[in-house]
C-alpha cells in the first residue's frame, strides 16, 4: 500500500525567529556586557542622536538671546554664536537661527560661502516642447486638374 502523504517543511514565523535570536543573545550575555550595552545605548540616545539623526551634543541650542538686531545662540557645548542681519534687512528669528547654525557647523561665514560656491550647480531650465504650428490651409490641387477660373463660377 502506498502512502499518499506529502512531507511538507514548516516555515517558522517571524516571531519565532526573533524569539530564538533574543533567547540566544540573553543566554550569551553576562551581566557586565548587558550593563555596558545598556549604558552605550543610553549615552548614544542622550548625547548624540535626536529624531532627525543630527548630533544633539553640538547643534542643540540651550538659549537664544535677542539683543537689538543681534541674535546670540548659546549651544550645549558651552559656545555661543552671534549673528546680525545685513543692513536694511529686518531681523527674523528663523533666519537668525539658521545663520547661527550654519556658522556653528562651518566655523565662519567665509568657509560657508566657499562650500556654497564650490557645490552649487546651476540647472538649465527645461525647455518646453513647442507645439507644431498649424500649417496654413492651402488650396489642394490634384495632379492633372487645373484651377477653376472665376469665369466658370457664374
């Protein structure tokens, strides 16, 4: 008598695979390595990365002070950046902060201007496709036929 049953390999679910991985990690970790890993994660989350993936430690303002037209940004690392608007331009909080951040990242305005000059590429405007001009209607003359005379119209 033949056996008509097929043997099928059962695939593990994602949850089962993750549970096996976590079980092997927990079993292999000692209390010292577990604590070191937790401290490393905590340090990384608190000091270095925010939700956008930007380093918090260097580029997070502690306080922003407006003194007349000048804006002073105090940073987490204890430094400060002072920015002033150009002559004839009204002070704007957003522009002042972004200018202070750019100055903090690149060191000074000259370095920032050099980076902008070196990396800026002017893109040619896309040309619009011209629609074909409608051909002026010309009287159609078939070969072998003559144009009618005005005298024949009467």
